[in-house]
C-alpha cells in the first residue's frame, strides 16, 4: 500500500502545478457561473418589470395596472415607474425617471436592472372606449424570463379584455332609453371586482418538497463540474500513451514494486485529483446559493461518479496508440457524453428519445442523483438506482481496462 500511495502522491504533484491548476479551474469557474446565470441564476433573485403608464387618467389604464400588479409575486415584481410606493422593492429609490419615462425604462432594461417593461399608451382608454382595439408594448431582455413575463402580462390583458367584452355586450343589448355609458361603466367595474375576488383558483401542489434555492446553479454546478472531472480523468489515456513512449512506465517496473501497484498508484492519483475538483465545485455552488442536500448522499455520488469516469479513462487508454488518437477520442467523448448527459442543460427540456439515449452517459446518472438531492430534498435511499448504475459503469470499464492494459 505504501508504494501505491507514493506513486499517487508523485502524480498529484504533477497535476497541481500552478499552470495546470489555472488551466483547469479558471474555465471551470467561468463556465459554471455563465451557465448558472443563463439557466436562471438563483431563484432568490427578484425580477423587476417596469410599467410605464402614459395613460394616467382612464379607469381602463388604472384597471390594467391593478391587474398587472396582481400578477406579481415574490420573484416577479411589476413596478410603476412614476410611483413612489414601490421605491425600495423596485430599485427606484435613487432613480430619477426624468421627462421621458419610456426612455428611463429602456435604460433600466439595458442595464439589466429589469427583465422587461410594459408601455401603456396615452390613448389607451380613449381608443378602447371608442370601440377600437388598442395595443401595449412589451419589451423584454430575451433571457429565459421572457416567456414568464409574457404569460403574466397576457393574463392581466385577458382579464381586462374579458371585462370590456362583458361591458360592451350588456351595453349594446340594453334598452335604447337607458344610459349606456353608465351601464358600461357599471358592468366593467363589477366585472373587475369579480376578477379581483378570484372566482376560480388553482390549488397547486408538488410531489415532494422542492428546494428553490440556486435553481440555475443547481443545474450548472454539478453538470459542469461532472464535465470537467470527466475531462481530467479521460486524460488518463493521454498520460499512459506519453509514459509508454517516454519509458516512464518501464522504468517504474525496474523498482521493487509490482505492475498492479504501479497501475493502482497512477489511477489513485487521478482519482484523488477528481475528488479535489469536486470540493471546489461544491464550494462554488454553495457560494451561489446551491443547497446540495444530504451530505452523506452527496459524498456517495461524488465517490462513485469519480470512480466510474476513472474506469472509463483507463479503458479508453487501452484503445489508443498515440497522443493524437488519445486527445481526439477524449474530445469526442467529452463533447458527446457531457451535453447528452445533461451537463449543459436540464434533460427535462429535451425529447424523450434523447432522454433515453442519455442513459449511456455517466453524467446523466450523476445529474439525476444531484437533482433529487438539490431540488427535492432527497436522501441516500432516493438515489440508490443512479449509484448502482455508476458502480456498474465502474465495474464494466475497470474489467475491460485491466484485461487490455499493457505496460510496454
């Protein structure tokens, strides 16, 4: 055992050189952060949507503003650009709208203070009252929140449209002797009150407890982390090719160590380096709000995933004969197994056939396990299937690699 640890320690020293560390960890951190932000960042964030009310007098515009505000939540807040009551929540406390509220809203959108804004034209009430269709401007940043903002604004507009249709229908069918304007106003006002009372509600429930913390990074941290660990451990193939060509392996065999000890030491060094990478990944995710969940289960996933991809690296090394072949196969496997396994995006958004095909990637199984732990508060018994599959990967590829491995 002492000889194995000595060889592993020597390999680790080569792996933790400053140049190697920078080349590995800087891209890991940058890609994890970028993808984490693009896929939602942390749901502890509050997304702001400005509402520019050029029409400040008509009941229709006021009703639309009320409907928009009602669509807000703790995550999505509609902000009246000219209002003062939401100054703190909407980051308006120190902002000065100026003479052109729309330009002010556009500037806030460009600076990413908001994710969009709604412009209510000055003639909204007059246009609708005259029987003509009016339109609102909805400008979004084009990020992943755009669809949600569109849905919320659409719901508010649907509410107003329904009230207007009801008011017009009753007004137009009222006796000619009646005050049709008063009838319209009365029906519209009552319809709005009914909407406000929520005659139909949705009792939404989720199977299991969903942890909302760090949604984007809950996907990117384990996903990109798995990809980089896979990359480092696939590099075993390149390392063995170079050591055979340089005679390093052959010289080690002249020492009082067995062949099995040499190979075990080499693999152990890479395996430990993969575990060290996971420590950095865990800390990075935690810094962005990821709640990894049951510590014992997280450790289990890390140990068996790293073991599985170490075995894959060993097996690949037995099929390549040159550095060029090793690097080519490494790149091919990395760019296939990482996106296929859900390292770049959630598997839930891809077609069913692709989700099935993803099962050939060890990353898909690690992502399934991490997803249960991070988002659903799972524990070790909940991830036994992914763990068993990853152990199966390790057993199959270790058996293949050990059967084919050559020292010369």
